[in-house]
């Protein structure tokens, strides 16, 4: 027993910590940043003011993680974010295909605790900091943990604010903005007026459950009494739960930092009022057996402070897909603004305007312009309110956290500031980001240390795409459907099989994107019309067009419900069918068509279906497409863009081999592999149920042998994009043999990249 008595004030226990990098904020941005930095060799302290990691994607809020893929609801093909965020999403799909938010918590916690270089402080809030006498650098941050009544004083040469509200930047006096810029400041035509509001609000979600017997609900006294105060109340559906109710939003007219508790109470009022309406209005008899299973205790925040870096990303940068020399991250979510009045607004819950493809984010947006050693990451990066409307989503924010982490490692190596990393060591920064799995749009990367640069590569087979065999599945063309085909030069004639239920006319178009690296079929090259009598037909589509650069051709079959077309069960890396539809079961949008000049483009959305429904069309080609060769392993891209960018084995070669040969012996200590885990799949972490725990294109078993046929490394049961074989002792050899296997019978084995060091 401890008995104590004191006549003077006692201070909480204080622990001093030192690190190479302090990251404040354990949301997805800070989590991915901490893991990336730790793997790059930095000692990291990760400070999180909540009991779990993930922020808005944690079990405390339960928002799905999204970014450039946008639920597959835009034209950004193969756009899922890479690096650690990709690893997390794949691991979650593997372990947690039903989207249980509690299991997702464990995925994040495990990833962090597996890194010896990370000191994780949960339930710990930063409340103060120390600066140098000059005032332009941070020396230490001070934090308090409510659970162990302990103060932490944490020193480091570099700090990253990924806290969402920017507590470190704010305390340090970093330049920031809050609210919307007027249209005149940057010429942004989508900038909102005062009537629409200058801030996005918070949201709170709930989960319901059918317990198999009637259950009553007595609302708390603070619940909203008059549901008609919510203009969109008639859209409530008892089957909706969690972040499908993203529009339960409030607070855009308030101080979204200091009024958060007030906003929370208003959202509780709305949530319990909504549930009272569902349970007790008599409008929803199907809700009789339903009960509330969970209601959020903290709101999910969208917007508060935005900090100023050396560059402020603008609407035009997003829409025009501006190319930056210092690209370190990318986005692809829409410019997505919400009315400040949120759930009480009579306007649409959001206004979303997309660019025609993914856009780049420059490094200059990720550090403070006036605090010398402060990185900024997450939704607080240097962007206008309109550009922020796209960059704010979690998967995009995670790529920024990863960029900051690698930049911090480069800064430590060269003993320089964040700004100097971009000014003096940009090429190194981009190379290390690329090695870590980050995708940098329109940024060519060369890796001088990769021994594959001067190796000869031979394969046991290479796909010469001549056909995809037909199946028993024939579907009516209820929505216009297009088969995307990689092409260069003359496009071969395409044979397909259709069945008309009556005499009709079928229109077929050949399209491409106006930019080879995009996947928006906004250029129509040719149109063919086919008069069909009732019955089955073999159509030979012969084209005159020429494609001077590698890109995707879209063979588009326009909507005709009287025609069925044959599908194939075969899937191939870099091939996909897309649909133009307004049916949410197929895609979220049909066409983007602003009725006023908002500084965005008019174009159609052609989106894939989710698997297992999303299949390729059955087709035969007059000559094979030969764009799946081993040269793709050396081209510097690790996802399909203007072409597949992958070596793909012949469809019948189920156990293919690659042979890497050099003219002289090489000392090899590490081999990196990049596999196709379907970057077109958004892989939402909650709500959606995913039918596959391993993506069908993913190579699962790898065996590597030296020139004496000794096995020097294996990878088994793989489900991740990037895997590394680190050899315990360097191997001297003049060749490597790589054997690969994929258990998906209808998918040929593929490999996006192999790097040898």
C-alpha cells in the first residue's frame, strides 16, 4: 500500500523521448507515414490522441478509405494508391473481406507495432511545444496521456503534423488558412459563395442490426423531434448504415476546430432523431426487428485549417492534371464540396466534379513555408479550399504521409531541411518513393542500382493476345459497354459474338482518350452500324485507325437492350471492360455535364463493374496484341497506364519461368518483386463485402534459383503487391531463374516488375 501526503502541488510523471522524426496524428496519414519512415531507417515517435489508429477510418468513426479510384465510379483506371496504404488495404481484404471495422483496427495496430523503429503513444494529445530563439524551428512537443497521467516531452530535428486540425502547426505559428478563397484570388470558378458556405462539416454514423424479433426504441430527450427539419429525410432507408449516411453532416457554419463538441451534440441529435423516425414513424415496417448496434462517439471531421507551403495546389492543377517537376504524390477524387449547412441544407449533399484522370501533387505542398523543420500531411496540406475538396480524402492523404516520410529520411541523410530536400535532393527523393511503391504520375524514374538494367530477360512464354474464349454468359447491352484493349500502331480487327432478340441496329464506336495516360474515352475515332436480324451473329469489326503511341482503345457497344453479347471468364493483367451507365449497380455516374462555367470538363464516365460481375467480353483478334513482353519489367512503371506495363505468360503456361542473364557474375543481396494486385479495385475497408481475399491477377508462389539451380529464396501464399527477398548472404551468379505460380485458372501468370540489387 502507498500512502502519500503533500503540502505542495504535484506534477504528473514526465518521460523524455528523442527521435529522428515526430509524427503527430495517428490517422491513416500519420500511420502510413510512420511505417514508411521506420522502414527507411528513422526512429519515429507517433503521437495519437485516440485509443486506436486510423482516425476517420478507425472503428471510432468507420468511414471507408477512398482515393483516386472513387468506388470505381470515375475514369481513373488502375489508380489505387501504392506503398504502405496499398499493403494495408490488401492485408485487410485478405483478413477481413466482410469489412469489420474492429478487425481493421487490428490491421493498423499490427503494422505499427511490428516496426521496431516506432514508439507509439496512444491516448496522448499534444498541448504545447518549444521553438528555437529565432522562432522558425520546433525543438520539442509536449503531450499528455490521460490514461497513464503521464507527460511526454519529445525532441527531434524533424516534425510532421498529420493531426487533421494542425495542432503542431498552429502552436508553432505556421501560416495557415481557414475557409474558402474567393474565386478572384486564384481564378477558381468552382469556389463557393457565402450562401453555399466556406467549410465542410463533420459527420457521425450509426450501425443497425436485425435481431430477429420486434424491438422498440424510446428516443432520448435530446433527439431531433421534427424529422422534416432535415430536407432529405425521405431518402432515409433502414438498410443504409455507417458511412453510406455520409450526408448526415453538420458544422460548416461553425468553428470546426473549437466547436467540435457542439457539432457532436447536434449530430447525436440528428442520428437519434433519424433512428426515431425509422423506428416509430410507421413508414418502415421492415425496421420492426432492427436495433441500433453502434453510434459514433466522435464525429468524422472533413475540414478545418489548411497550412501554407511553398506552393498552393489549385483547382486548375487538379482539372488540367498539371505536371510538376517535384511530384511526390497523386490524387483522383473529385472536387467534392458540400453545403455548409449540411443535413439541414435543401441543396444536394455534395457537388462533385472530376478531372479526366489522376493528378499530381508537388512536394512543395508538404512542408510549412515559415517553420523550417515542419512537414505537413493529410487534409491540412497546402491547397486552396477547392483543391482541398479532392486532396482531403484518406487514401490520397496517405500518399502524402508516405512522401513526407521518405523526405524525412533524405533530410536526415543529408542533414538538411524539408525545403532543401526538394531543392537539392529531389531526384533521390522521387527514386526512394518509387522504390517504396509510390506511383508518381508522368514522372520517369531511373534506378541506377538495379542490376536488371543490363540483364537479358528470357521467358518460358509470353502472352500474344489473340482471343479471350467465350463462356456461357451472354448479357444484354442494357448499358453501353466497352472492351479496353492496349494498342500501338494498327488496331487489329475485333470479332465478337452477339444475339439479337429482334431485328435491330447495333452501333459500335472506336474511341481513345485525348491523353494517352488517361482512360477517359473522349475521342471518337470511328463509328460502325450493324443491321441485325433476330438470332446469333459473329461480328467482325474492322478499323482504319492508327495509334502512333501506346494507349488504350475502347471498342464501345452502344446501349441496345435487344442485343446480348458474349462474355469470357478469362482475365488478363491490363484488360478490363467498362460501362457508361447511370445505374448505381454499374457505376455512380453517366456523364459529367456542368450547366454553368465551373472550370471543369464535360465528358462521359465509363466505369467497370465490381467482381465477380465484371468480366471481359469474349473476342478474337485478326492479329495478336504483343504488348505483354519482358521489356515491361524494365520500363520503370509498376501498374497499367497507357499499356499493361507487365510481363504476362501465355494463358496455357501455368508454371512459367523467367531467366535473367548477365555477361559476368553479379553479387546479389536483394530482389524486389511487384505483382499485379489489381490497382483498379478500390478495396474499401468497411461496408463493402469483397468476394476475393487474394486478387485474381496476383502471383502467389515464387521460387528463385541461381546459375547452379540452387534455390536462394521463395515466397509462398503471397497476396501483396510488393515483396522483397533479402538474402542472408550475397549470392554470386551470372543468372537467376524465377519460377512463378498463380492458382487462378482463368488468369495467366504476370509480373509487373522485378528489381535486383
